[in-house]
C-alpha cells in the first residue's frame, strides 16, 4: 500500500468532513484519517449526524489494533467531554495513537481541551495543518460558536436590473427551475429558514427543502421562522402545514427593537439557544434590508436571471444607506452559472470603526 503524507491525509479529512454538511447541527462537521506507523491509511471517518459517533471513533473502529503508534489527522480538535458520546481524546489515548494532527482548535468551551488531554497523556499534538481550508468547510459552525449567534446567509433572486417582481406584483418565477433546485439544496444545508411576514402574506411560501421534480420533502427539514412582530401570519398559511417545524417569532416573545418590530439580534440569540448554527434569510426585501443595516449578514447568495423588468419592487429595501459613502461594500467570492442564471456569492467587507 502507498503511504500518504499528513498534508494529504488532512485534505482527505476535510473532504470527508464535508459529507456531514447539513446533518450534524448543532454539532460541527468533522473528518478524520488514521495513518499507521508507515503512513498507510488504516481508518477514515466523518461525523454524520448529531448523537452519532464522532469522526475519530469511526476511524478508530476501522483501524482496530493498527491505530497503535499511528497518527490521527483530524479537522477539528478532538472533543474532551462526555455528551451523547464519550470524549474522543480518551479514545485516541486508549487506542495508543502516537500523534494527533489537528487543523482547527475547538472554540466550544464545553468540548475544548482535547489537545491538552492528549499532550498530558504523552501524545504528540500538532495544530494548524490546512487550518484555513478546514475553517472554510466549517465556517457557519465555527462563527456561530465564537460569537454566540448563527451564521446568516441572505439569499435572493432578481433580474439583471435587480427587480424581485414585476410592476403588477407577479414574481413566479424570476429564475429558472435549475436555480430553484439549487436553492432547495441550500435550504438542506442550514438549520433554519427565515422570512418576513410580508413575504408570507404576499406569496404564502412553504419554506421547506423539497425535491422540485416530484415534490417530496428532504429527510431533514430546517426550522421555518416567520419574523412577524404582531402575529399577522394567517392560520391557514402554508408555513403552518406541519411539513416541518415552524416558529412564528413575534415581538412579544423575542423582544422589540427601537422601531417596535422584532429585535433581530435577540432573534438570532434565541435561535442559537435552540441549536441553530446556520440561517438562510430568504427575505423579503424589507427584512433583508433590516438585517443588512444591522450588520447581521455573513454571506450573500444572489440568483440573477438574464431578464429585465424595468419596473417593480427591488430585491432590497432600506438597508440603512442614504449616500454612496455608506454603500455596503462586498467582495465577490464565487460566480457560477446555474442553467441560464448566475449564482453570485459575495461576502460583506468589514466596516471601519
Ligand atoms: N426575489 C426574492 O428573492 C424574494 C424573496 C422573498 C420575498 N420576495 C418578495 O418580497 C415581497 C414582500 O416584501 P416585504 O418587504 O413586504 O416583506 P418581508 O421583508 O418578507 O417582510 C417585511 C415585514 O417583516 C416584519 N418584520 C418583523 N421584524 C422586522 C424587522 N426587525 N425589520 C424589518 N421587518 C420586520 C415587518 O412586518 P411586522 O412589523 O408586521 O412584523 C415587515 O413589514 C413579496 O412580494 C415577495 O414576493 C422576493
């Protein structure tokens, strides 16, 4: 068998970790590759779902005795606590692993400390191998754990001239079926989907993750959240259809901001408490504007159709910008053609001061 370097093993561990995206919350995605003393791969694993075995445990089970004296290459610091499963640090020590290579330290105060436990047991620990790459693969979880509220992705669909509906209010559909299939895949990777009550009243969306061809529901559904200050969501709205959990977040329950509407930071803190790590903000334009004005959006995914309307509502309303110097500056990080449309991914640039 061919031996692999620690760097190659980490690249593979990052690939393995990505298989858990969308199903591990409130836990992170983690991948692990176990090498024996000769650098041959003797075990591989990833964390597939919350409550299920951690990546290290899956890899150790595959490796059996061949783990002794070997190297565990893992994308996140092994946990040091007993939750629904036992501490991975102890399992690695018991298996006789000689070295553990970690990409990113665990920011979760409850689970961190694995590296110290391993070192105390005489295991060599190296930190930071392919750290940036592993960080990118776990960005929503890491960000939400470090600051205590979820990672927010604002998604919208618009024409090339930035319209989200025609002048008469018709909007179905601005983008192609291929783009809408992509949106449903995106919904499947987050823990909650948010919409303002304006969108619920106008479009009556289901906000579920579905197979658009046959209408079947994805196995794991994000929590549906309607941001609705005074509880105007109709009793027969589709979001109340029981196909997935729904939370009508009112100002009474969450708290009100200075304008009397739902306090958005309090809403995000409440979602974090419920185990939500990644949120897809699906609009509409007014709620998206309020999130952007408050600096609460981490990533923007815009689906832009090769069409023009010339009139009609825009994709974004009142984001707190009145003059060009206040424009919310972005960095485009990806442009991908999806059918006839473009999917543009952008990150807001940090504001000075
Ligand atoms: N193209 C797209 O991607 C896309 C996506 C979604 C929707 N849309 C379109 O958007 C239109 C609806 O737009 P909209 O702007 O009226 O609806 P919206 O943004 O979905 O909802 C706005 C409402 O959210 C409530 N809200 C609660 N807390 C808030 C806060 N802190 N800040 C701001 N709003 C808060 C407010 O009503 P209360 O004060 O009563 O709570 C507000 O009127 C529809 O025509 C729909 O088709 C387009």
